[in-house]
C-alpha cells in the first residue's frame, strides 16, 4: 500500500511538472535568429531576429561564435575581390531593449555568392539571452535560446520573383507609361490651343 501511494505521488508530481513546463512554453518569449530570402529583392538574403513567443523579451543580447560579414554584395562572389566589412553595429551587436510578441528586426545581409565567400561553409552559432517579467514568484525571468546562421542551404534554391511581386512591378510600369502618355497628350493639347489662338488673331 505504501509503495502504491508513493508511486501515485510520483506520477502526480510528474504530471504537475509536465503541465508547468507546457504552460511555460505558452507564456515565455522565445527569440530566434535566421536567414531568409528578401521577398522584394529575390537575390538578396536577409537576417531576421524574431520573438516567436507570446510575451515580450526584454534586454535581448546576442553572442556570436565568430564575426559575421556586413552587406556582402556579389552574385558569384565578392565584388572587386575586396573582403566584406565585419558587422560592428546593429541589433545583433548592440542588442534590443524590448522585442514584443511577433516583433522582428530585419537586416539586409547581402547576396549568396558574396556571403558564401565571406562567411565560408561553417555556420555561425548565435546565443540569445533575454528576460521576461515574472508572473508567479517561482517563474524564471532569464532565458536563453540558440540559433544558427548559415547560407549553404540556399544553394540552388529558387530566387525567381513571386507572382505578387511581378504584379506590383507591372502596375508600377503601367503607372509610369500612363504618366508619359498623359504628359504627351497635355503637350499636344497645349500646342493645339496655341495654334487656335494664333489663327483667331
């Protein structure tokens, strides 16, 4: 009987612990850092810092396993064979005071060829540390999450423009064409009006 009681208590405690950690995963912030294609500039890669958790992350700080390049440009490699600048400022270096739920910081990073040459094949590990506001006396307030920055997985990926982007560009070009046509019509109308005035004179 005693052993059975102890077993029930252990199972109950285990259930409470699982429920608590499940609750924590639904209330704590979680900051991740990743690489993505820029939707408006298909050949450009961006760095995204995002809080995918349901609560704000305060005093967000990052630690990089090694320095990373900044604005590395070139489709096939670095332009002019010059080394890319090292990132020395910005949110990854200076941190973020507060990042709300679904909050993001987006940094233009460069183009695949130049980044591959500047960064190399090895990924960069990013450790983010941040705080949350205490809900209960026993709640943890300091959190850490780990991310990886890499560009190798973008090799041979499709960077063609989306239909939405092509549609936007087509509308922009149509607007420019209409402006040119409008200007031409106004010029012709002004010339015809001057000719009519000269004839009446």
